C-alpha cells in the first residue's frame, strides 16, 4: 500500500478526552474515530489490526475443536425470560421494541441464543462434546464509557459455548479453552496470566480471567516469575490430557493486588513479581444454569434425558487492540508485535523527487510484495522528519529508510521499531534481513 493513496488521518495533537496511552495513540495514529460515547468507527489501520487479532483467535479456536457460527446481534427477550436473566441483567442491557411491539434486546452475550440453537437440533449424547463460537459485535450500556475502546459500549468479542454430558466432560472442554487462550495470547507476543475470578452475571462456580501484563494496566497483579516464560504453552498438544497442564499453570501463584497476602504468600520473595495487568479474556463453567430452565437436554447412554453441562468463553477482540498498545508502546508511538502489525515493513522514501531514491524505494517495495510481505510505502511529499515520526507513531515492526545520503554510498537504513537499532545495509541485504524476520 502506498501511503499517498491510503486513508490514514494522523493527528498531530492528542485529543483532550484521551486519558490513557492506547486511546491517545489510536486516535493519533488514525485507527479509530468516536461516533458517540463509547462507540467508535474503525478506520483502515485499526481495522487491519482488528482483523489480524481476530484471525489468530479464530485459528486457535478451530485448533481447539470449536466450530464457528454467527448469531444475531438483536435477540428476542423471550429467550432471556426463559433463563431468568431478562430482569436480572441490569441497565447495561439495551432493551428495544420493534414495530410489532415485540420486546427485543441488543445482545451483551449469547448464552440464551446458543442454548436455543442447541436444544433445537441436538437430541443425543452421541453429538457431544460440542463447542460453538462466533466473533461478533456486542453492546453493553456502560454507565461511564471511558478509555477509548478499553471500556466502550460497543465491542467485538469472541464468545464460545461448550456442551457436555456431565461435569467431568465439561471440565475437559474447559481445559481445552484454558490452554487455547494461553496459546492465543502467546501468538500475539503477550504474557497472559489466568486468575480465579468471580462469575458475575454469567453465573457458575468456576471461572478464570486472563490478564495481560502492562505497566499502565488497570489493576495490580502478583505472580510467580515463571509466568514470564511464554514458551510454557507453545509445545502443549490439544490431544493430550490437559488436566495436568492446567494444574501446572494454576499452581503458579497469581493474585490480584486486593487478594495478595504478603504474610502468607506461598512464593519466595526472589520468585515473586508484581506488575499491572489488563483483563482481555474470561472463561466460565456454569453447569446446568441455562440448559435446565431452557430445556436443553440430551438422551444419555441409559436413554434418560438430562440437561447438558455448559461453559462460556470470551475474548475481547477489540479490547485486545488497546491492550496490546498499553503493553507495547514508547514515547514515539505504538510498537506492534509482528503477528498483529498492520503492515510488515515500511519503505520510507525521504526524497520522492530524487530519481535514485525513488528507483530504490520502488524496487524494494515491489520485491517485498512479491516475496509475500505486506509493505507500506511512504511516498508522500512531506518533510523527512515528519515521515519518520509518522512511521514511528503507527508502529510498523521494520523500517527501510531510503535517502540521498545513503544512495550516494549504495546503502539504506534498516530500523527495528521495537529495539530502536538501526544499521546501514545494501538494499539486497536489507531485503534479506526483513524477510528473514517475517518468515
């Protein structure tokens, strides 16, 4: 993509309403635009990141055995009345009425909708286990939406729902999602720590929040230093018995600051760490909470009908965009992990009216695209300093800077956005370096 032809409305000044780093940088980098309180339009750069995060989530859900569907955003109130949650959910639920005076709602979550799908089509335990998921926009009417997409009213979420014959089988499904979440966040370059959590309005008696570490996080977390080893999950196979794996992870101490007891902490002081964290995922096991009142039963091996045991598993896909920025930025802008970066490499032509610069930049741009990379060419008629500042702001992992001084010596500058390290190389060597990292 050529920046001269792209829609990237960068802001020089930070809007006054932006209180945290991710909100400031997403606005300045032209990723989002506020439509109304807590509701945003996603502009091209933001949409690319959102899609990349969603694809990683999708791939790991599929590998864990979940099956993708798509449920509606608008749900009938009758389903929620069946489960008993319609009156209990509270003011966060946006209730609406259609032209035929039917009570509807903009779904904040989908336990009732997916239970209705299950009970309509599944009759026998032989169809189990079953896990259905989708990635869909949700709406919760936050009383004080703030911090940009981190606490908005409309958000993109992956929610999955498991169905099993009994509690033991349901625990197996829960464990698969537990491991899937750790793998998902590790692929995004994040350290994610699962912590026992309250079940809230979802219900149930077993739940874990997944917290990613960020200096600007919303809550404090105490944890064993081994959690910083993201390779803990990469070799885990979904087909193995995952209970020992989950037990190993949950045995590593992790507590929110309000739950940490320094006098009785089981972790030695040399092994204990404390950082800030942001919740990006939440998983629940709630047994028959929805299946029993809604009649979601199957015939078991003995022929008797029994309510299925269920769990639900959410990942804040749009929230992850902000979470990653909170965990990975500096005073110049965003630093994207390569897996979710909007572009792989930026080719910055400092002087587009110079024949040597333009020829070299065009050659690099074409070869990068032909090799399967997704390059961005900054070919704007703009001051060199402004170009470099823009590319730092939007956080592309690699920069290849082409300028008259380097062309006189037959070299370009290659800069790693994360480390800040820059080297001068021949164009061919620059290409090899960038593509080797992308492989």
